């Protein structure tokens, strides 16, 4: 019976961790969508163009110029945003490594020292929550200090480069 309870603790903590991860991913997806909408609204306001008109061919040069100026890697706030993005990525990897280490340790000690150790598997959920909360707080601090979310400037430059490449390909084919 003790072994069944131990498997329940380990399996339950893994299930809750997965469900929490899925919920966090949905929340992050929603937030990304919201932030992209805000960026488009900001762009439209700065250029004095209606948001629905941003996709017109005639506004593309203005949009490109706006993006180049706003997300230039020459600006300190963009470099800090990129650095924060790198730190946040490393923080995420540290979280995963710590979760894996705790899980492996709990499973190992459950089989070698006894089933009472299996309760410690719930620390994995605490690790997920801790790293998620600190990531959100770090992102907010980055946003306040730089006006950008972690990695936003790098992501914008990447999207701009892909857009320009697709425009060149389209013009070359046409």
C-alpha cells in the first residue's frame, strides 16, 4: 500500500506540474497576443495611421522605418531588453533542470531509502510556481526599466528581417 501511495505522490506531482505548465503556456500565448496588439496600436498611433490600414502596401516603408528606429540594437533599452530575454531563457532552463533533478532524486530515494520520500515530489510544483512568479516579476521590471518585455527588441528585429527577406523574395519572383 505504501508503494501505491508513493506512486500517487510522484505521479500526482508530475500531473499537476504538466497541467500547470499547460495553463502557463496558454496564459503566455494570450499575453503575447495582447502585447502584439498593443504594439500595433502604438505603431499606428505613432505613424498617424488607422490600425486597419497598417497592412496597406503604401505604409510599408513607414512601418519599416518605425521598426528600425524603435528596435535598433544601438539603443541601450533594446540591448537591456535583449539581455533580459537571455536571462529569462536561462532562468527557464534552470527551472527545468531543477525540476528534473528533484524528480530523479525523489524517485531514487523512494526506491533506495523508503516510500516516505515520495512526498517530496510536490516540491516540483513549488519550483514551477516559484520560477513562474519570479519570471513574471522580472518581466514586469524589465518592462518598467526598458519599455520593452524581455527579448522583445530582438524578436522585433528578427520579424523585420524575415519580412524584408520575404519582400525581396516576392519582388524577385514578380
